[in-house]
C-alpha cells in the first residue's frame, strides 16, 4: 500500500517530483475519482495542522481533470469538495488541470484560489458558456474585459489570478507563461523502466501483493465443504440445487456482514477525520 510520506521526500534539500502512471487507472473514471479522494483524505488525516504556511509541504497536479468527475456520484463530488477545502490547513495544494473549466464541478471550482486560464475559443454555445464561466471565476480587473480577452490569448499567454499574502484573490492580469524546461510529452517504455530501476523506492514497491479478499475466502470454504448425504430414517433433505442455493445465500450474507465491517474500517481510515471519528492508532 502506498505510504503518503513517500510522496514528500527531498533530495539534497530539494523536493522530488512524483509522477503517477495513471494511463490504465484513467480508463475507470469512478475508480480514479475514488483514488483521488482516498489520497487526499489520507493526507488530511495523517498530516498535522499548519495553518497558512508560506510554502506548501506538498502540491498535487491532477491532469485531465474531467476524468475525475465524469459520471462521478454526487456524494463523491461533495466529499472531494470538502477535502479540497479543508486540506489547505495541512499545507497541501491541489491543482486541477483541464482544457475546459466546465469539466470541474462548480462547487469544487469555487474552492480553488489560484487560476491560470489559457485561451478558449467560442465556436459553439457550449464554448461560449465555458468562456463566460471562466471569466466569472476570475476577480474582475477594470483595465481588461476577461470574457473578451480569453478568446484573444495567443500561445504562451494566460489570464492569471493568484492569492495574495492575506489569502485574497488578486485582480486578473494578462501574462506570458514561462515555457517548461522539462520534457514535453510521455517518455518511452525503456526510459520509464530505467527510471523505475534507479528509484530509491524500487525495493519497497517492486512486488505486487494481491491479498485474498473476504469474499474469495468464504467462496473457497463453501466450495470445499462436503455435502452431507441424508440417512434413510431422516427426513429427505432439500434437493441439491436448493441446498446450493441456501449455501450461496448464507455465503453472501456472511460476505455482506464482513463487507460492512470492512467498509466501516475503510471509511474510518479514508474519511475518518472528515466524518468526525478519531485518528488511527
């Protein structure tokens, strides 16, 4: 299992950039959203309160943010909103990267203080709505009309609104963005493998551990249990099919009972501090 502390390592006094290879995980948007919620919730539960530090301990950039919220249940979106709002006090910053501001639910969008908006083109009614939404989320500047400027931005330009030293959004400004000095685009399979082999965490996370679930254990026990043949003097037992049906029902009932207990433990571990329960010991 991933240990949160491994995401906050430093090397020669400098922070380490961790890249999650989520190319397969992104194919299951609901699972991806659940992973995001678990990750942020674990951070919120484990990290101490630090108030408003000058620099965050950890910053997350979630690319292709629409995958996090597509078809996400309302309850999940509400929890993401709650965690994003509360995790600031733990010294953690969260950035959602997407091409369209409509990809992020309005309730979550309202919790994000720093905004960097690149050009949007208004070719369709939906595009026009996206432009207006993006402009409305920026603090107005009497020197420029954000809704118009968004459609005029060139390559490397953006509208920027950041929080000041008192945590207040600054007026939106038109600015040039310094291009990245790192590689743009995905790395090759061999290069990725080489980076993984040279990682200090390879020994810790190299082997995949697939533990048996409660359902798998109970199913195995049910299959291994011998069927008792009725004696002549006894009342005939139910037909084999009915016996198997009863056995399946008992197994499923036990699984539900264990599952509910496991579910409570998972919820306590993932959302414990948010829902009001105590810290883990």
